[in-house]
């Protein structure tokens, strides 16, 4: 047996049992591998399960689903079926709908009340991003934790879909520019439809001010280092809070991509 047969299911570090045990039990969390599509909880379960002989064999045979249904105390949960159902129910999205990070997010489902709120709040960027990430197929960014310097984005290049690691700076920059564009559209739409109802223009004036404020915030973000760093922390946290859903999308996307390969093989390339 290969001595380096144990591994961390999060960062894919491989070594002998004592090293891996020390690694997964250390205080400092390791960096998620680009190929890892387990949630934090699944990583913990898989990491602990490999130190148990019976479970270890199952991992070697690739029966990950079975292992994932074993809790951290290594007690077999009898409701494997139920757990599978829960997982499947969660993934209701058609993965083809998962939006590429280089495209605009889908804001067609915005409620009237949410739009109205964006017309008056000073926190328009963070509020819009939170609303956007409530829609599953918008969830295309995975940021691990506060200390992360990089994150994963889902990306389509021509017809090729992939997860790519890019810097937090790039993620937040792109996010702010996209949010700015979408906020501007929301304000412009409001201004063009509201004109005829707003007899003394008072609300239109307000929305115009709101639009200017939104522009100013982006300018400050792009030019003022202090503001930029603060914004990065705030936006980063929103992504971290949505991490579990984003990982479930990744899991679905990657298994889908594998299926594509199989189909291509059958067609003989
Ligand atoms: Zn690790």
C-alpha cells in the first residue's frame, strides 16, 4: 500500500496517516483546492472517516456518498436515502442556467419592493448583491474565509465551462463594476417610466441624486485605497456567507461536466 494514501479532502494534501491527522486537526484552516467541491462539513466528515479502517476502505473504493452519510462520530446514519433526497432537492437548478462570472447576474426576478428599496438606501451595492445571491443560478463565486487571498469563479469561455481561481481583488472589482451597471439600469428604468406620474419631479430628482451617489461610490472605491479595502471586506463577507450554496452549484456543475465527457467518448470524439 502506498504510504501516502491519506489526504485532506479540502486542500488535497497527501501524506501518511500521522501527517494528515496533524494537518486536519491543526487550528489554521487550509486553502480549498480548486478541485474540491465538498462543503466544509463534508470535508470534515471525509477527513475524519479515513482514519477509521472500515470507512477508509470505502473511501478507497470511491463510495463517497456512503461516507458522507456517516456523521463525525462515525455512526452510520440510517437515512442515507433521506439525505440523498435533501441534497437532490436543494439542487433544483438546471446547471446550464448557472451564470458565468463574466456575464451580468440575472436581476429579472427582483421584486417591486426590493427595487423600491434600492432607490432609497445608501447601501445599494451590498443590498443588491445580497438579493442577487438569493437566486441560486447567480451564485457563481466561492470565497473560503476572511483570510483567503483568492476565490473561485464559474466561467464560460465560448462553450467551455470551468471554475477558475482569481484574486479577491479581481472578484470584488468585477463585482462592483457589474453591480454599478445593474444599479444604473434600475435607476434609468425608473426615471424613464416614472416621469409622467411624478408631477413636480421631486421623486425623479431624488432618484437622480441616488444615481449620482452610486457613481460617486464606485469612483471612490476605484480611487481611494482605504475605501477600497473596507468595501473588499464587506463584499467578501457576503460571498463567504453564501459559500455553501455556491459549493453545491460547483458540485452539480462538475458532475455535469464529467457526464459531458462520457457522452463525447461514446460518440468517439
Ligand atoms: Zn487541507
